[in-house]
């Protein structure tokens, strides 16, 4: 007998033992042990039933029960929105639930691994005590989208997920009422194996800017109130009435909406007190145009390892307690000065019919007027003094754009007793904008250079504060009629010829 014979007998016996326990099959490719099977995970029709209404049935899911990581989460579709109804009531994460239902709707089994597995084999596949389970209830809509309450249109499936095949990453799965074990793509586990945190909406604010009427914030650094006006602009009403920077308010609110809950501590009166919600860092009240107001409190808790920030959102009887990123605590406290609108002039461009450009002391002002009936028509602008003629369309457009978008780099003294201390006088360089009835809409006055701020000058605009403006933003300020007059090319050539003929 060959020396290898005894070893071969031992090897064959070991392989037989492994095959008997099913472990060998678990390590092989699914196609080596399974039969091809492309059945859908969630079947809208049974094998002996034709699709409803002459087409492919697309189920509409209405209830989900997800068991994962030792906990059970129940979700229900309310109108078009998914909500968690157990073990608590909360908004569901739309993207996560949509991904889950899409997988149920479209995923197929890759193959049938075992037609009639034993209990021991189910343990091998991780299905005797499933890693996760999903029970999905749906209905098959009729041609008009109805049928939600019709019993014969209801469909329910319970899917159990087991272990992952280490060879190709596929997932062992089974269905309630079906004895077979299937192989499914690994993406099925990614979509369906979700715990309560994963299924829960992590954005705790849940308020969109257009729905807001007022926002009142109290913090250790101060307090302010913002009010959204009917034209969607924002105004600071406390500590004083000031125009607010609408773009900054929008970014602030969006930044708060972008914050995501990192965890959801168990909410209780004791926990709120322990986390400092009775003396919060920030206390904000969002008053809505419709519905109950939303109150958001934030606190900071120092631990041995690091500081943690918590937020408590309350609206009516609903409350959410969450741990949030540390940066969230600073979102609503930029300071009143940061929220102020630094636009120098406040006017509507379509109201401007007359523009007086002042070049400074001892320089005659240039007056332009829009002769067109359409206030927005730039080709109607003419120079009416100290010379007359058609104005350069591009120059007028540039001036109006500059005056409408000019921002202050800083805001200084309010209601100064002597504007002359800043070099601002009635003859200062600047501009006056008037309407069709010659009523003043806005006035810009440019003063002296700001000490220690090269390239910045003092200015006075629509408000009553001293502003600082970057001089480079002003561009080449017109000081002569020729700077804005649209002189025909022929006239320019004739003038040049006359100059050359002089002795």
C-alpha cells in the first residue's frame, strides 16, 4: 500500500463529516451547491396568478416591521410620509426607508441554496435565529391608484436574513411560509438590516425657511429676534429694528438643518435636567406661519474625554432629545452685527428714473434721466446736465448694479453728531437716486479714508450709521460728462482732426 493511502482515507472521512454538517457547502460558491433561481424577493403575484389590470404589478408599501440588533421598529406610511410608530413615535429617515422599499420591490434571489434544509442546516446559514427580519405589507393599486383597503389586493412578506457567504459576499435568506433557503445579493442586507437609529430621521430641526414667521434666540452672548416680511426679506426687530442680511439668515437656517443627530438618548425629565436643558446655552423659538411653534434648546456637557452638545426640539406634544455635533451650538449665535444687512443702499432698481452722480467738491454733478416709459429699459438713459446726449448704456448699467449691490465691510458709529468728522459733506463724492416724481430713493456719500485701513473709506448710505467701504469696489467713479456720454465715433474722429490742424 502507498504511504499516502492512510492519509487519503482520513481526508475523505473529514470531507464527508463536513458535508454532513453543511459547513462545506457554506464555504463554497453558491453556484456550486445551488440551483439557478431569479424569483423576486417580494412577489406581487403568485405562481398561478396573472398580473393585475393587464400589466406588471407594482406594490405600494404601507407597513414595515424591522427586527435588527435585538430591537423591533415599526413604520407606517401616513399619506406620503413614513413615520416610526414603535417603540416610539418619530419621523422616519426618507432616504433609508425609500432604499429599503426599493430593494423589496426590485431585488431578486440569486439562487436557491437548499430546497428543504434541516434545523442544523438553518443554524449553518444563520437562519435558525435570523440576524435580521423584515415584514412588509403592501397593496397592488388599481388603474387609478386605489385599492388600498381591498383585501384581495393586500400582500405581505416576511424576509429573514442570515449569515454572509464569505466566498462571494452573498446573503443567505428565507421567507416566512417558504421552506427554501435562498442566496441574495449583499446589497439586500445593506438596505434591510437597519436598526432604530438608522431608520429614524436625523435632522432634528425640521423647519424650512419659507414657513418661518419669526425666530427669537436667547443665548449667553445676547438675544435677538428676526422677522420674515411678506416679500421674503428678513428684518431684525430686537434689540433694535434693522435690515437683516437675508442671504446670511438663509445660510444660518440651512446650516442648522444640515446638523444631524449623532444619537438619541432616552428622553425623560431627569435626563433633560442632567443634560442642562433647564439652563441651556441656546434657547430658540421658531414661530411658523401655520402650525404650532418649534422650540429648540441646546446644552453642552463636559465629560472626561470630550464635550458633548445636546439639542431638545419641542413642538406641541412632540419632543426629540438628541446628541448633535459640537458645531451646532454656535449656528444660531453669530451675533447681531453679523446678521445685519451690510448693503449700503436700499432701493428698487425699477423705481430709479433719475440719477445724479457727484464727483466731489468743485466738480459739477452729472445728471442722468431715463426717458423710456419702461423703467427697466437701459437704452432710454440720457445725460441732461451739464451736457446733453445719449448715455453709455453699459456705464449706467454698471453704476446701478454697483449702487444696488455695494456692501459695507464694517459698520461703525450710529447717528454721529458730526458727519464732517468722517469727511462726509453735502458736496462729497457719491450719488443720489430719484423716482419719476424726483423723490429721493437713496443717497450715497463717500468720505475720508479709514485710518489704518488702506483702501477703505467712510460712507453714508440708506441707514444712519457710519459705514466702511472698500474703495476698490467703487471702480472708476465718473467725474466728467465724457465719462458717461455715448459720443458717436464720427464725432470723436472729427474732434481729433480739429486738434491736429491747430498750429
